[in-house]
């Protein structure tokens, strides 16, 4: 059986797959990022639990918004002659790059519960760490 037979084949399966995978990603990546920033403690963990529903909603919206750029980038980097594995790998890496770039800002705002410009001052130091964590977690999930 080929790998592509295991992926969603219609809109209902795609929606269910997206919701489940995004929930797993948010429930693993959000605590990992926050623990790296603030340290591992119960108050930090409880703060993460309170913010998870909003962060998940933001992640689903960002995932939908990045679908076209990811597809466009994948088509530019791969061709019809490339294997399915190469195409799915480029798709996953592109998705993680775009999502981590946007979620570094939007996830911070959702987690804090307010919008501030503070994240822009530290973006270039936060994004690589967030990308590394997101890539590691997505590699385990996918």
C-alpha cells in the first residue's frame, strides 16, 4: 500500500485530518515553546492550558491562510517527475516554515491575550527557536 492512500481523499476527511493534526501540534508545540521561554513550572503549564483554545483557533486560521503560498512554493520547488516522498517533504517543510513565521507573532498575541509590538523587537531571535521546535514536533507527528 502506498503512503498517499493513507491521506484524506475528500473534504470531510481533510477537515477531520486538519483539526486532529492541528490540535496535536498546538498541544505539543505551545507548551514546548513556553517552557523554553519561561521554564518548566505548574504556573506556566496552567497558563498554556488556558490559552490553548485560542492558540488552536488562530493556528487553524493561519493554516488555512498559508495553504496557497505553501502549494505555490511546492509547485515551484518540485516537478511532476519528482517522487511523492519528495513532494510531501517539501510540502511539510514549507508548511512548518510559513506557520512558524506567522505563529511566532500571532501565537504570542493569542497566548498573551493582547496585541503588542514587543514581539517584533525579538522576532529574529524567537523565530529560529520556534521553527526548530515546530519542525521537531511535526516530524514526530507526521
